[in-house]
C-alpha cells in the first residue's frame, strides 16, 4: 500500500533552515508528481511546493518562492523540501502528498516551529 513518511521537522529560530524528507513506498514513485503541503493552527491546509515526476518542473506558493526548494531522488524514492530564511509564519505541520489513481495519499506530517 502507499506509504509516505515525513521527517526533519523541529524548532528553528527565525532566519534558520530545515530540510524535510519524505520517504515513499508502495507505488511507482518515479512516475508520479509529489507535493508538500502545510497546515498551520486554525488554517486550511495549503500547497507549498510541487515537483513533476522527472523533476523537469517545480511550482511554489508565492509565500515561499525564493526561500524553499523542492527536490526528489527517484533512485531512493525520496522527496525533499529545503527551507531557508524561515519565518514564524512558516510554523505548521508539513505533509507529503501523492495523487494516485484519483486518490490523495498523505503522510502523518512533521511539525515545523519557527520561534525565537
């Protein structure tokens, strides 16, 4: 079955960096686009970044452009989110997602807290 496991979250000071990882299994990873979403307390879940199956294209939310970078390693079934210049408004639970055969699959999420 499809399984997504995020890791790499934590507490970081404003201006700091974190790298999130998502380990995927149970499907043909290299043939699917992958996305990172986040959900802050009291807010709806929002798309942060998306990467095509072959990494040929990436898309970002306006709020993270120039600060976050999504990447993937199809040999390891991994997708990453490098987050730089983190701000308190980036505090959220970050989720990895794949859409397969019309179904949304989510990981359990990893908490990112940006605070001094």
